[in-house]
């Protein structure tokens, strides 16, 4: 292989490593010479390239691309620069798409998914404007039903990019206790109407019915204030997920408790004063015949 310089060679090497799902490390990373080997041990992968003095091109001198290592899902070479360079052209095309074109493309790609778009058109001659969009892929829906616990976390946050609004999300927990995305929606504002619309779509996709057998978790009083009606039979635990964080607030001693000394300043009595006190196991109760004649304390005359 022939390259203009070492940077062009390394970019091709990054693409090869990401495409074949393995990582490597640099043994030598210089302008005139580059040598890489597999990140782990036991794999023969190795590439050595340098600039050829005869023609000035950067060429590989030693190339061993056969490797017997397993694939990896965490590749340090797939950074934001790599992703941006390889997908910027596709992202520019997507920006020019209208929202309904995007939804139609999703429906063609995933026939079993649920993609709901709400548009606003005051007049018949006006161009419709998108208000909110709901996305739930069929693979995520079926994955939650088959492999996740019947617990759904609900949350919303602001969008601070070029397109304002809020994103509503529903996530679960898989068998490895990892976050499992279920569905999300981009809405114009977070209120009772948008939460009701989102939960109705989620209820239909997951087949929640009246909510029996599924627990909804939300932060603070968000879902309760907006719309609890889609799942009237949901357990009340969907309102208590904010309780543990509330007890983590640092406690500031008030004037009423300032006189209480810390436990480190409370001293125990000397051992000589407590050594004669027998343990509870060493104290024996007298027989009932010896205690039955003891009168109550009110009948014992006081000493003059």
C-alpha cells in the first residue's frame, strides 16, 4: 500500500481497525516511521510502515493482518474525529430532510416499529410544522418484553442545540443491570398533554393495559402531576424513586442540637465501677414459691 504521508496511513489503519472490531497500540509513532501491534497478547497482527527514500511515498514494509483475537465493542480509535469525518456527509443529507420524510424512512426501515409525528397547520395553505415526534423501534420493544424487568424509568430534559424543546424518554434495566432504552420523544414543551401523549404511545407499544404488573419510576412528581391516568393500576412505587436522594442532603445542626456532644466525647465509666455488675445470664430468678408472698410496693410501710 502506498500513502502520501504517515497521517494518511494512520487514517486508513483506523478505518481498518474499526471495521474489523479490534484495537491496536503504537510501538513507534513518528513522522517517518510507524509501527503498530495488537492491543492485547497472543495475536500476530503487526504493521510497520515508513517513508521510502527512492520515491518519497509512505509504504508498508511489514504487514501481518491475520489476527485470531476476539472482537471488541470499545475501540479507542472510533473517537469523535473519526465518526465526524466518516458520517458528516450523511448527516448533511439528513439535515435537509423534512420531519415527515424522516418518519416515512423509519417506517420503511422498521415496519414493526411505532413512529408517531404530530404536525401543526393552522391553514390549509400553510406548510405543516412538526410539534412532536415519538420513536420506538421494534427491536427495543421486543427486547424489553423478553429480557428486561417490568420496571420502566421515565424522565425528561431540555434540548440546548439548534432545535429547542424537550426530550421525553423511557428506559428499562436488562439482565446485566444496564440501562436499556425503550422509547423516546421530542416535544415542544413538557406538560400534561405531551406526557399523556407519550405515555399513551408507550402503553400501546408495551401492552401495559391498565398498568398491572409493571412499575413506573419517575423523578419527583413529574408523571403524577402531568398525567397518571394511562396506567391507573400501576403500583404506587412509581412515586417513591426520589425518596432515597432526599435523605442524602447534608444535615446542618440547629441550635436545639448544638449542645449534644459527639460520640467521641462521651466517655464510658471506669472498668472498676462496672466489673461487679453481673451479666443478665448470671442473674437467676428466685423460685415462684419465694416470690408469691412479696406484697406490692404500695403495701410496704415506709421506714420512719
